[in-house]
C-alpha cells in the first residue's frame, strides 16, 4: 500500500506510514480482511500499555525529584511510544594519568545530643512552725515622782588633835609629829628678857622667833618629818601646834605675828597694804607652787602693790608689832 503523503510502499496491514507516520487508509469499496481487524484491536492494546508506562515513568520521576535521588533540575527521560528503555550499566571511568584520586567526601556524622543531666530533686519544704501567740502587753506602771535630791553636806573630817607643850626658861623638847603637813604653831611668853625659838627638822635648823619681853604670836610649820623645839626664855611659855584650816577669802587682817588659813589664789592684781606699828613689817606669801616675799618695811605702811600668786592653795605669813591689813583693790 502506498502512502498518500510520501508515496512510500507500506504493508497492506499497516495503519500508519513507516516513513512519514501519516495515517494509511484502505481503498474505498474494498473491505478489510478479517486478519486486519484483529491487528487493529492489538494496536489499541499496545497504546494502552505505552500510556501506562509513560504515567509510571512520570510518577517515578516525580518521586525521584522529591526524594533527592537525581541531580537538581534533571528532567526524566521518557521512552518513545512503543519502546521502553532498558537501563544500561555505566562503563567504569578510566583514571587519567597524573590525576590524583580525590578523597571520598566524608558525610557529616550525626552529633550525638548531650546526655541529659539529672534534674535535682526538690528539697523538702520545711514544715511551717507555729506562730507564737503574742503575750499580753503589761500595763504601764505609774512613773514614780522624783524626790528632791538632798543637798550635799560637808563630809565631816576628823580634825587632828593639836600638840600642846608648856615650860619655863630654857628648854629642849622631845621629837613630836606635826598634826598636819601644813600646821600653825601658837607661842606665848610672859618674861621680860629674850624669847628665842628654834626648830629642828630632818637635819635642818630654822630660827622662828627672836624677840625681847612678852610675846603672843603664830608661825607656820610644815613637813612630814618629826620636829624638835629649842626654847630660850626667862619666863613661862606655851606652844600649841594645830592643823591649818581653810577659808574662802584671801583678804587678811590682824595684829602682831599671824598666819592665815589656806585659800585658793585669786588672779594677779593690785593689793592695798597697811601697818601702824613702829618696828618690822614683813609679809610672806606661801603657795603650793612656791613662796615669795611681798612686803618688808619698818614702821607704818600705807601702800599698794601688785601681788602674783603661784599654784594654790596659798596662805599669808605676817610679822609685825602693830595692827595691819591686806586687801584686794
């Protein structure tokens, strides 16, 4: 049978041209033999098989692209209709001379996840302690009214007993202790001739009194060592030694020889000094910080002078034959 398209000869049983693929038709008026009808039914079966193979190839290609089996972007090859390609074994690739074999790429190994640490067990919550019941607040007591503080009274101090000595004429006394480290000795004599008194203490000798006739006056004695008196007189005499007292004022006045009590020294300043006698007028200032001669005149005195005081306490010693006074101006 000739192809009406390309005039090529084809078998009488062919449905399509083997050269150009055009459809062949039998000549009109000639019925096809029974054998051809059988062949036409086989051709339909072949078309169904080829279609199923194409669908299967498409499904395999889709599964391969989703599963990453082929190269990225590779297009599956579909065999032409009527044939199914058989897979061929790939020929081994010959190694080129001088080419180094590339080391096989190591696939990353799965890093093992860190072992979970033991979760610490929760500690037991301490049982709640019983809240102490508050005690009753004691009622406030009345604040006692303060009593009046009694005024301080002077603490009585025992006054040492004075030492009393008596005699007539020239006499040397026994050793005796002074009532206080600062004491005052009062002397009295009723004779008409010399009256001389000397004191011996710790190996030292001091002249206290040297006068004529009757005498009534005082002299200071100090120290902790025992003393002895040497008395030269023509009449009866008396000696009384007592502890010195204390006074609040430094002002002092009297007659004849006299010694004041202890006082706290005032500020340095001017003092008025008076004396109405005819003989010596001598004034000493004895303080804990030292002694000084304040006045030394003969006869009457009415003058002012500056007196400087050392550290106290202090006392005055006056030697005079008349009345006198020491006043702060």
